[in-house]
């Protein structure tokens, strides 16, 4: 006759099962040092339908598109700069055409540097402000005690000192102590570099 197993008789069985499970887990470990152990599992075949990203051929197409877009942007920027230069030149021409003609006429019979060189200062403008046009701003100040007009000639010289281009500008009916700031610009190419020189300044 079999007697039912009590709690004490079941304990050794449970201990054996636990020990077997522990051994199985330890046997799957990486064998490395440290206090823990890891369990390796066999990776399943990936489900490619769930992947995201761009395949190589599409990447190449995207890169080609980006290059084309960059070239188009560069071309547009160049056209925009050219347009800004034309606009700047046109605005300056519109403001100074009449006074330039009057200044050229006034200076026709002036010999030497004129009587007002000390009343004219010059400063070049950054190309970023003029759309790439070579431009110089003049500051004409009436240092006398009566109203006066001015005619100014600016020469653009190359590195050899030769005059490549001449521009005229004027300021009319300046009150004593007042200043005007007309702009002269060169239509010559960016190279070779030219230097603007105050050639004549006549007060009349």
C-alpha cells in the first residue's frame, strides 16, 4: 500500500527541478566573467515588409536631384546678383545723370585739380551693397560762408596707373556747412582691380 507524499517528501523533487533549470540556464551563458549570465536566442528571419528607408537606387536619384537643385539655386543667385547690380546702377544713374552732365561741362575748362579738392572726400562701397558694381561715395561739403555748387571728376586707374575710366558728378546749391553724398560707379570688369582717384573738384 502506497502512502501519500507529504510536504517533506515533495521538497527534494522540487529542488532537483530547480537545480536542473539552473544548470540549463548556466549552460547557455556566454562563459564570460561578471555576476550575471545571458541567454542566447536564435534570431528569427526578419520581416522585410516592416523595414523603412530608401533603397540605393532611390538614394542615387535623390542625390542627383539635390545636385540639380543646388545648381539651379546657384544660377538663380547669379541672376539675382546681376539684376541687383543693374537696379543699383539704374537708380544711381537716374539720380545723377543731369548733375553729371552739368559737372562735366563745368570742368571742361578747368586746369589742374580745381579749387575745391579739400572739400571732397571719397569712400568705396562694399560690393555686397552694390550688387557687385564698383562704386565710390563722395562727400562734398561746402566749407565756405555762402551757397555754392560743385563739379567733381573721378578717374578709375588700373594697377599701371593708367586712367581706364572717368566719371563726373555734381552737387548743386549747397548751403554753407552742408554736405551732399553723390555716388560714382565704374562699368569696367571686376578684373583688373581699379583704383578711384579724385582728379578734379571745382566750386562755382
